[in-house]
């Protein structure tokens, strides 16, 4: 077993904002009733292909870095790339950002609060499931920090969710019943393949 294994839940703003904006586009393009159920000026939105490309670029760039709150603030300057580079796109960006922030920080029912409460309920259960399995892994490192990064919904289905020292976890794996064994296996697979 590792001398020092840290498991923590992380609730970052950036991937959740990206998914929030994806929901706005889905509602405009597909006419779906997906959260958030609001509409923006269609003339300030990118084409479907342009949006997908920008989303993917930001997703990969975010996942390549260290997950910190400072990284969220660095990415904030890039969010407007998800909209057209004109006044209408800027207005859509500002509207989406204000709506997201008011939902994200609203306590006790905002996005961040809900993700924290739900993941806090299950992190110990996941740790106990891992504790038994970690001793079976070959010890290649003295310590590892692993993060379960909570997001409220999936990004595009083809985008990666698993990385060496962290993975994205959606609420549906924790509610209504925690899929602990599946989460533990994901963590173990990532640790086995992780090369710091």
C-alpha cells in the first residue's frame, strides 16, 4: 500500500460552466428541455461544429493542467470563445456567466452546494472500498493524491472522463444509489496507468 494516499472530492467551476453552456447550445440546436432551460440570442452562438471544437479544446486544455481554483480563474478569460466574437456573442457570454454564477453559488440549493453535499456523503464509502484494494497494487510510488472531480452532467460523450490522478464523476453515479464498486474500479484503473 502507498505510504500516503489522499482521496478527495473536488468541485471546480470550469468544467461545470462548460457543461452549462453545452446545455444552452443543446436547447437552441435540438430544442431539448435540458438544464439550463433558457435561450440566448441565436445570432451570438457559434455553429454546432465551431462550438464543439471550442468546447473540446477548452476541455482538453483544462484536463492537461493541475486542477486548482487558480486554474478556474485562468480559464475564465477563455470562456467567451464559446460564443461568436462580436457584440451579440459577448452579450450571450455575459448573460450565461451571470446565470451560471447565480445558480452555482446559491446556497443551499446551488450547483456547487449540491455537488459538495452529495459527494461528501459518499467519499468515505468510496475510500473504504478503495482501502481494501490499494494493498493489492504494486507499490511504485510512496504517495499519490487522487481527486474525484464532480460535475453535474456529462460533456460530449466522446470526451475523456478518466485521467491518471483524477476522474470526472457525474451525479448520476451517486444518486439515487451510489455505484461505489464502479467508482472504485475507475480509480484503481487510473492509478495503475498513472505515470507522474
